[in-house]
C-alpha cells in the first residue's frame, strides 16, 4: 500500500476539530440558556417573597381588625341592658281569692288576660336561656334591678270602663299582708328550687297604683349571695278592677250593677352571675374557717353570755363560715387573718349549713325561728331610734371598710338560713376584693323545754351570733408605669423622654415612695434631689429629667418584700447606658473617651481595634462608609425577625428549588465540557 501524507491547506480545520467546535457552540447555547433561567428564577423568587410579605401584612391587619371587633363585641355584651319578663296572668271573677297552685294554674283563673303593667329587669345581661320552664338570665357580674311600670288608665278610667277598685283583702297567694291590698299590691319572692318560695323582707308594697302612679322604678336590686349561687325570683302583682254594667234610675226603678274581677300577675324567672359559676368549693388545704357562736345578752345581738350544758345550743354549731381561693395569709395584731391574693386568684366567702333548722341537733324541740323585730347594735341595723326589721330565720350582715377608713353601708341578707343556705350544698356568700370586712350571722333559737301531751308550755328563746373580721390584700406589691405621651408600658430599667404615669392597678393599700437623682457636670455619679423625696399616689405623673427610684410596699404586710423600680426620664446617652448596662457612670465615660459610642437604645458599641492588614483596614473603611440607610436596614433585619406562618414556610421552602436545580444543571454542564476537552 502506498503511503501518503495528509497536508492541511489554508485554515481548513480537521474533521475532529470541526466536531469539537460544533460541540462548543452547542455548549455555549445550553450554558447561556441555563444562566438566563437562573437569573429569571431569582427575579421570580424575589417577586414572590414580596407578594407573600404583602399578603402576610394584609392577613395580619385583617386579624388585628377581627381581634378589635371581637373585643368590641365582648364590650357590648357587658353593657347594661333591659329585658322584659312575660307574666302569667290569673283572673278571678267575683269574690275569688288571689291564689296560685304550685303545680297547676287555678281552675277558676282565666288565662290569656293582659297584665296591667310591664315588669323588667336591668343589668349586664349576656344571654337568655330556659331553666325549669322559666327564662334564665346570665349576668356578667353585678346585680339586677327590678322595675314595674304602668300608666294611670285603670286609676283614672270612668265607672263605665274597667277601673281600679279598693280591695280590702289581706292575703295574696298565701302571703299575709300587714295592710290591705287597696289599689294594688306587689310582693317579691325568692326560691332555691323554683318550688318553695320565700318573701323578701321589706319588699312587699301596697296601694301601689295610687301611691306610685308612674310605676315602681328600680324598686329592688338582687343581692350578691343570690347571684353568685343562682336564684329563682317571683314577683306577684295583685289588684281588683270593676266596671258598671247598669246605671241606677228611678223609673222604671233600676239598681246600679257592677262586675268585679281580681287579677294576679306572676313574673317568674331565674338569674345567676356567670363569672362566679366556675368558682368551686375550695379544698381543705386552701380554706380558713372563720367565726364561732356566742349567746348574746340583750336585744340587738349585743354582748355575750356563758354557755353551759343546759343551753339548747350547747355542743353543736349551726354551720361554718370559711374563706378560700387565697395564695397565703397572715394574722394582724388582733389575730384577724389577712388573706393575700395574686393575679388570677378569686377569693370567696362560703357558708356550710350543718343543721336542719326545723330540727336542730336532730331534736325536734330545737328550731330556728323568725325574728320579726330584729336589730344589730354593732352594725347599727336597721338604724333609727327603736327601729326594727324582719330578720327572718337568720340575718347575715356584711360590711366593708375602704382604704380611707370609711365604712360602706352594711349589706343585709335576711332570712338567710331558710332562703339562701342549704344542707345539700355549701353556699357561696360573696366574691372578695381588697378591703377590710366584718361579718355576722344573727339568729334566734326556740327550745320547747317543757312539754305536756306533746305541747310546749314553757318555750324558751335565745339569740345567738357568729361574727368575724378579716382583710384581703394584693400580695405582689405591684404597680404599672406608662409612658405619659404614647401610653406604652415601661418596665424597670427603661427610659423615656416624655415622662411617666403611675397606675396602682386597683391595689389600694400600697405605699409608694419615690426619689429623683440627677447627673451634674463634672461628677461621675448621681446626685440625689433631696427636695423631691415624697410619697406617690395612683395617677401621679413625672416629667422632670432624672433617674427615678420607686419603692413599693404593702403598708399592712410585714413579711412581703418591697418591689423596686427605676426609670430614667431624659435624653442623656450616658444615663441611658447607665440604665441599660447596669454599669458605673465613671466606667461608661472611660469607654466613651476610648472611642466607644452609645446607641439610641442605650447599648454601648466598642471602637473597632486598629490592624496593620490592608485588607482588614479596607474592610473597616467600607463598613464605616456604608450608607446609613443600608446600616439601618441591616440592623432592622437583625433586630426584627420575621414571623413566618406554616403555610408561608411551605411556600418559601419550595421557591428556592428552581434556582438550585438550574445551578446544579449549569455545574453539571461545565464538568461535562471540561472532561470532554481533556479527552480530546
């Protein structure tokens, strides 16, 4: 075979080189495509994050608006409102009596009649439901006020129309009145079960349509004892009407004729304080028993007499009072307990009835009887010379004394042992806030000591009293400080240019002393303004420049440590750093002299150390020359981390995948290119 030589003519590349050049062109196209994809993906990612941030901001704004609406809705629920209660109306023709059967309506009653007035209750009513067939009203704290309003059309109507008639009856549904019904009677009753009803002492009114022609407005308010335990109410309104059906005439002779009708309106309902329903009987390790019985010497349940074994009350108690829900307690110098409560504690007074008041100590000869002419000399109840009131079967009296030593009007719960207390359950008496309390239960016991043929011939009565005193205090000695201008809360160690305001948070037994210190020129420490030392009050404001130190103590508690708070008012950076860093002023000044700077938030930024490395020096210069806006943005991003929702996190996690995949493809293409080139 002849040998031959391949000679290249001009710049014509060899066949292998042509393939290589072609491959290079293809690679450049692919590589540029990938890089453009990476760039577009980055722009897409940035745009998506911006959109999501806007959506998140809008969502946060919407949530804030919803929260505001919910808060306003709750506020509306707690506002006072009026509810009208529907009456069961009974009418009795002729000379019938006002009578209601506890099970069924009287067969002689005519149903469907219209009442003579409108009965309403007013208070912080939140919901209306049903309980045992009666409307049930839930109240968000506080009491309910009763009103019965009407016009005077029955009082002023002519004889030929239905009009009020004077009624001499003294009995309304078994209730014996002290005077006649006259022009209408109204009776307030309560019940523990909606079946057995008790008259509320002092809440029976007669001749109402004539004496009160415009109606009885807010004539009764429910008591705390009733509301915290839940109570059935019944308001009875009785009156007599008549109408002339025939006029008298001489010829032909006719006698005047009338038709008469007695009407009884019954308003029945249930009411309770929903804020007290979640308070349960405290455990034995979180309760303190209060009070013990004494036999009194005289009227007004005053004094005490010796009780020996011939006393009908010897060896047994009618019941036991106790307080629960406290964090701790200590006794004052007189041995009376001071109960300490922290935030969230719900202190409550309870009573446990231990006897059947119709058969005390399992002895049918011993019973609690009504005291229809009761008075209490210690509380000055009912007031007035020789005045008495119907205590019923036991009267519970509670009086609160305020921090300024003024005594509130005593709250009297008459007929307490019969109408409120129960042997079936422990009874809440009251929910307690800060204050000093006095309480007493006055009751009368009858003992049929001598009996012949089952009849008592020499019954004896004796008056007894259970009394006690106690106090309630906040146990944390805490107050709040708020910026005078924007209202933001300030913690201890904070500073403000606007001054601050004190808020005792309804703690009324705190003693707050305050001192002010200032930094004078040329000194390395604070100088106390001795003219400023004083005792502060709730709501006081302080705007003068200086460092304020507040010492908070509870004036009645010796075993509770004081609370110390410090606030700086002013713009001096040295004092800002002093408050934030807990560092002596002299040391702060030394650091500033050495080149350190103090930020607006009081933090100290040390001076950057000098280095000989040109690269580090250049880096430092670049950091110094960085635009303030960029630095502020960087600090903001560092100090304010984003709050990312779970949904947003899933979206953000998926978005970087596009540029990452593109980058991997670009790297793989580069590796493939260089490997191919080496082979050639």
